[in-house]
């Protein structure tokens, strides 16, 4: 008899099955069109939503075998017409990196996220919002800020984020650095339940804030489905540059439930 | 391939503004979703409602409804069609009785206002 071997893909399958099982209440939920791009709109006051993230990163090449599956569990609260706050209860994941001799599960951090909507993409020329996130864990502390822009044209929604992140890592938080990234997404609403589009992600690591590493660009399609009180959006991204130290493929699935 | 960050920022922002400047009259927010005062001034339904209710209705239409889907252009549907859609969508958006009434007042008033403007 073959010995059972746990693989990250099983977790993805489990999450998908759980998501389908909970789809029972015929009520719409506030939903995301993108997984890497944030939208400028915020949740209605008084609403509460649970969002679960799964991000699978892999480099299947012989030169650098790498696999990781990261999970985030977020509870999102609509506070006012323009302000929402979220708590990331736990960021944890599975990592398989022979080069760094890392294998197994680990808890990474928890976080608080605040989004303030400035202009409405439906009634103003351009929707906009500002975003701040504070993340803390046993060996990491991060501050992240985002400028979010959104343009709606008919059933098309275009989103753009510029992100600056400062991170301190290590046992005594001795390693510090940053990252500048941008993401761009377009989504078309085929029906209120089903949307398709594409996302682009551009990242530059700034180790020690003293130098900029090579730019890495990812691109890929996205798809979003909403039903009842849940929704799910998935984006597989492929590296469009040729940076060997970065992963080749990453796929993010977010599924949310409203209460 | 090395890519310059400034070039990507410029490209992203240029795309957004290009798309914004190409928008048609129907996606112009002032024409697609008339203000409360415009509805009050130009529709029978709007004249019978107070301005605060119309403003509340417009806010719900452009924020609560768009949490799940893009806002539909009001002029694309008739008053009976809007009444049917509100019956279907209001429970899904968990709208309170007052909010549903404000939404209906605004949407029906705006639909009449846009119909009379196109005649």
C-alpha cells in the first residue's frame, strides 16, 4: 500500500470543497473582482465579512525547486460609508524550499488593515482610496501603504494599486528592507454572478533600502463567481520576466462569506 | 529583462486616464445617475419626495448596490423593470425598509427624469 503523502494541492482542494458546502443562503455578499488588486470601494457600515486567502507559489524548474502555500484569514468590518477595518487573524503557510532547508508549516504573522475611500468610482471621474496595514509576527514586522485607483466604464472595472512596504525580519528584526509594487487589473461583468478579467503585478525588492533589485512582472487571467452569501475569485499569474530568484507561477484564491 | 518602475507607473496611470477620457455619455456619472436635485426638479415622482430621501436613495444606489456589481445605467430600464429589479435585489442587499423606500424613490424618479429629458 502506498504511504499517504501530504501535498499543498490537497489543501487547495479541501478549501474549494468547504467553500461549496457553505453555499446555502441565497443572499449576495460584498465581493472582490481581483485577488492582487484592491478596489476603491469599502464595505457598507455594519457589515461583517470573512475572507480566506490561499496563495500558492511554485518554481517547478530543476534549478530551483520551490513550493509554498500561504493562508490568510481576514475579518472585514464596514465602519462608516467611507471607512473599513480588517483583522488578519493568522497568516500561516506551508513551505518546501530545499535551498533554504525549509519544510513544513509555520505561523507567520497577524495584521490590521485600514482602508479609507476618498472618491466613488460610480459617481466621480475616478474612484480612489488609501490603505494602511500593520503586520506583526514572531520574526517579522511590516508596514504597508497603498494608493488605490479605480475606473468603472460600463461593465468594465479597471483597478490600479501602488504599494510601498517596509519590513523588518529575523529573530531580532535585524534585517530591514522594503518593496515597491504595482498591480493593474481589468474585470468584465458577464453577469452579476460571473466576472472575468486579467491582472498584472510588478514588484521591486529594495533590500536594506540601499539598492533596487531587478523588476519582476507577473500576469494572468482572473475569474470571479458570486452566489448566495459567498463569493470566490481566483488569479493564476505567470512570471513574464526572467528572474531566476523569483517564483515562476503564483495562484491566489480568495473566498469570502458575509454574515 | 529589466523594467524601470517609473515607466510602469506612467504606463499604468496613462491607461487609466486614457480609459477615463474615452468614456461615453452614458457612463458619465452626472448623466447616468442624476443628482437628487436634478431628479426633484424634473420628475413627478421626485417632486413628491423630499431632497434628503432622494439623496439617501442615490447614495444607496451608488454604494450598496455597487458592492456586488457595477451600477446599471438607469436610463436602460423602464419604471416597471426597475420596480421588478428592486423587488429582487433589495433583500439580497439586506436593505432596511426605509433604505429600500429611499432607493425606489430615487431610481423611479431618476428613470422618469431621464425619460423626459430624452423626449
